[in-house]
């Protein structure tokens, strides 16, 4: 069990795109009706909008507060166990899905401070499970409406000032990069730790400018192998070697040069690559058989959450990685980013 005395409430703050994951056991008829494919992840189109209400009629429908950053923050909160060790900012609507998302996040003991909008409904992600296959259909909706003005509220900026660590996955770069940059600069100027994630290949492909603006402030940069390759292309590293990309990424210009950037690239069942000051180390993951894998969705979020839970306790990087691998190994044995009541990480 982790000790409560090494950190304060609100030690870690996240900002992300909050989504309510709605999970059903779906028949092929439902997939066909909404033109969904097994094991595909897509953004919702107009034809998909009725599906979210229809999913409520299914037996054993499950609701999980989601979105990449919130997934990671919930994992951190679960591992640290102290209520409100983490805080989270994002945008939802005051509707039925928003009410469920907010309640579930608060039940997880995350201190959420949502911005509310009337411009769009709360973001949702329909998860249709058929056997070992999962089809994801995300409607960002209200998550796209976050405004930097939310940081101007005294109670929200107090959360920023209270935090010692920050985690913002790359997805909000498509929504409000100015808010990310404002938080990142605060972290750098106050010698705090700012962590981010490449999140998805399209971030490097289509949002190079906002990512490049934030990059000099990133102390810990996470990504998977596919994202690392796209990052290498974005930066014109002229290599497809993930270790070399990590090395070069660690040496890119940084505002707070006294704090070297650490780059962490996961590679599925292969060892995790960690680069610092142009040098690479590799850390083995926990072995797992194909038969034990239930769902690999959110494995990366869980890894980051496990890592951050030890980082805020000032543990060595090897221990941070050990907990990251523990959390990822646990999540892929479960459906979605769902967590048992207690952890057994020691």
C-alpha cells in the first residue's frame, strides 16, 4: 500500500477531452445498422448519433468515464488511494451523459472541475463488444468546446498552482492548445513537471504546429511505437529506428534545460524504450499470453497512469516503469479502462 504522506491533494493535474464510454454486448445487427466494423476505432458521423441513446436500452450497459487523459488520471488516483490526489479539467454538458460521467469521475475520487457548455452534448464513446472484438465510435461533442477562459476562474487556477505535476495527452491540441501552452509555461517557470503523450499518429501528421509549440516544455514524453515513427517523420529524423527516434527526441530544445527530457516509447509485448540525454535503456514488460488478453484499449493510458503514480512519489524511473507495466498488464485483462476496487501493486 502506498503511503499518503509523500504528496498533497491535487499533486497531479490533468486536462483532456472527457468522454463517457458506453459499453454494450452488441449483436452483428447493431454493428450493421450503424455501419460499424469489429476492432475499428472511428469518429462519429451524423449517421451514428442515434446509437448512443439506443445503447441505453441494452441489458447490462456499462458506463465508464473515459478519454485518454482522464483514463490515466483515474489509474493514478486508484493507485495512490488518497482522495483528490488528482485533479482534472475538461468540458462537458449538463445532460444525462454529463451527469453520469461527472458522478463516475467523482466516485473515483478525482477532483473534477468541468467547464459546461450548451453548444454540444457531452462527449461519448460507444463501445460495442462482440466476443473478443470491440468497435469504438467516439463523438467528441462538448469536449471540443473547452475554452482557455476556464483557467481564468480563481478556483481552477488554484488547481494549477497547487499541482506539482501535470499530464495532458496530445488530443486536446486539437481543441485548445493555448490552454496547454499556458499550463506548460507555468510548469516550466515554477520548476514543476509537465508530461504529455503523442496520443495518436494523426497528432503528429496534422497538428505539428501546436505540438511543436508545446514540445520545449515537455519533461516526460510518452508514446507507442506507431506514434514514435510518425513523430520521427514530423521532426525529419530520417530514421525508423524507435530507439534512435527516442534518443533524438530527448535532445530536442527544451525551455527548462536543467531538467532533461525523458522520452518513453512503449512497444506492445516488446521492451519499453526510455531515452534521456541521448542515451537509451530498455525495460521488459510483464509477459502475458494471447488467451489472457481481453481488451488492449486504454493499455497505453493505464501505463502512463501507473508511471505517474510513482513519479509523484519521487520514485526512481525503474519503479515508475514497473508500475506502468503492472497497470497496463492489468487493464488488458479487463474490458475497457475498468479498475478493480483495490490494487495489489507493491
